[in-house]
C-alpha cells in the first residue's frame, strides 16, 4: 500500500480490523476531522530506528495498550514517551 492514499489505508484498516503504524502525522488529523472511532493509529515520531528496534517498540506498545487499540485510540511515541488518546478526538 506504499502508493495508496491515506484515506484508502484508513478504509482498509477499518474493514480488516487493523491498526495503522506510521511515521506520518496526517492520519491523526484525518481521524479527527472525520470524528472517527476507528482505526487505531500508532505514530512513531522518531527517525533512525533500526528494524529490530522498531519491531520491539511496536510490540511493547501493542502489549501495553492492547485493550485501547482494540477500542480505538491514537498513540504517539516520541523521545521514549508514549501518549495515548481514545477515539474519537
């Protein structure tokens, strides 16, 4: 889906019950504008993470916020801190 539009990615995530993991800030704004309750979004605001570090981070966030991700939320990771907000925002 590298060439898909953000709206297409959101729609597919809703249909398939997926969580979007991204470096892109646009997804939070799109969900807020729609007043959407799904899908959950995990935004990583840290450049230069190696693949193994990124996988560990995503798994840690998933474990810590599993229930929130299932209910609909946006999570932002930045400089070692995680902020979670429930949807809709």
